[in-house]
C-alpha cells in the first residue's frame, strides 16, 4: 500500500517534470527571431526545427511506451529527463542550422520516454473517481511550462542571447532527475504474467472505436494549437509590431493563467459529469474546442491590443479543456498493462497527423504569401474539425468503457 504522502510527493515531482518538459519544448518559439537573425534562416527552416523534434518524439514514443508497460517506470522517466535536458543544453552550442535540427530531434527522443509513462503512474496511484482531476493537476505542467519557456526565452534571448536561454532551461531537469528516483513504483492491477504482447495490444486498440476517434480529434486539435502557439509570438512581433519581450510576456502570461484554469476546470467538469454520463470526457473536450473556434479567429484578426487580450485568454482557456479528459478517456478504455503503450501510440498518431508538419506548413505558407496571418488561419478550421470528430465518437466512448468494466 502506498501512503498518501508518497502519492502527493510523486504527483508533485511528476507535475514539476511536466513543467520542465514543456519549458524545454516551447522555449524555442520565443527564440525564433533571434535564431533566424543569427543563422540567417527563413520561416520554412524555422518551422522544420519543431518538425525534427516531433518526428523523433513520435517515432520513439511507441518503443519507449512499450518498455514502460514492462519495466520500472521511474528509471525510464529519470533516464529520459536526463537525455532531454542534456540535449536542451546542447541546443545552445549548435553552430549551424543542421546541427540545431539534429539536437532538437534529441530533445524529442528524451521527452518521448517520459510522456507515455508519467500519466500511467498517476493512474495507478489514484482511482477512476478522481483520476481526471489528478491528471488535470499533472497537465497543468503544459500551460505553466509553456508560459515559463516563452517568457524566459524572450527575456533571456533579448538580454543574453538565444544560446544562453537554452543553457538556463536545461538546469531544472538535471536537478529533478534525482527526485524522480525517490518515487515508489505503484502496483499495477495486472501481474507480469498477464502482460499482453505488442500485437495483442495493437489489435485491442484498433478494435476500440473511441480510441480511434480520440486520436483523430486530438490530432486535429494538436495540428492547430501547436502551429498557432509556435508562431504566435513571432506573429505579434511581425504582424502587430509588438516587441519580442512584449509578445512573449503577454502570450506566456496569458497561457499560464488561462491554460491552468482551463486544464483544471476541464478536468473537474469531466470527473463530475463522468459519474452521470460516460460520454463526458469527449463532451467536455469537444465543447471546449467548438467554443475556441470563433475566439481563435478573433485573436488573429483583431488589431487592437485592448481586444487581443480577452480573445486570446478565452481561446486558450477553452482549448485547454480537453487535455485531461482525453487522456483519461484512453486510460478508461484499455487494460492497465496496455496503458503506457496506448498513450505512446496515441502520441505517435496525434503528432504524425497533427503538429509534425503544422509548424512547417505555417512557415511555408508565410514564405509563399509573405503573410504569416494566412498560414495561421488554418488553425481554427482544424480546431472545428477536432470538436466535431469527438462529438461523433462520444457514443462509442460510453460503450468502450462499459465493455472494459464488464470484462474486468
């Protein structure tokens, strides 16, 4: 039996690592203008920096998630954090575009080992009744880490250069590696002898309709949100003539406040509604996406600073509704010894279909049309598509949860 103190400690460490995860991932978006000027790059090349990260991340995740279902997860998490932190520091040492491209791919491999296993640890600590809420605390790391990365990246890049920003960003992860080793591995409800083969896991997931709807809806949302967030500070600087520090501070502060509020609120609503309606995980995510569509459009089209803030704030708030419900939905329809693999394959699919090319697409459209605005307007269309897909799949979500419970 794991004590409540250990549960709280583990949740705190894992959430802190998720903050660092997204800090190291997002800091580059604040540094794009500085990197562009130093290495003489165009927008297409800048967009490919994220594409390199994403492809290494998504192709590493299934293998590492497969390991996560079969080995001590804290050791895998610790090694992964160490790898991505070293790669983040190395980003500041790159002397050419191709070197930076390769190093960002290394960051992706490290993060791919952490992303699939951390939610499964939390899920084994806490019961289904509070799972979405506990995951919402963990996923607070996304807006918080992104905001810290964007704000610190803009300030450090402005005053000390983009290379120093990467070096500073690497420090927290190296410190947290040691705390990760103190986490106690929770007991899984399936014994090692019951571990399904990779083939059996694949067959199970393919025959679970809500899992496939989850992938498609999340992929559309990921395509939009990553493409928009990656370019938004540059958009404000170039199209709205804000300074880089103004743009990064505004977007970072908005992301952290609205993102945390949306993540927690979405998780709590989903848990509350889940007790009454097994479709709630998809409903909450879809409602957030559909409400975010007009707000995202307004954020891009309005030129007044006074109106930019509320539109961006509300758009981010509703976009973050989906994070914990959609991950809880995956965990709720697969057996415990399949969860890390299911989450890892979800990562593979949503990034391959989603943001693997979205930052490049936005940059390419910007270069071809000389308008970053046109490239970013693809985002609201993708968000709308994602919300509609989840609404269509909500009936299957309820059926898949009931089937798993009846077979348990």
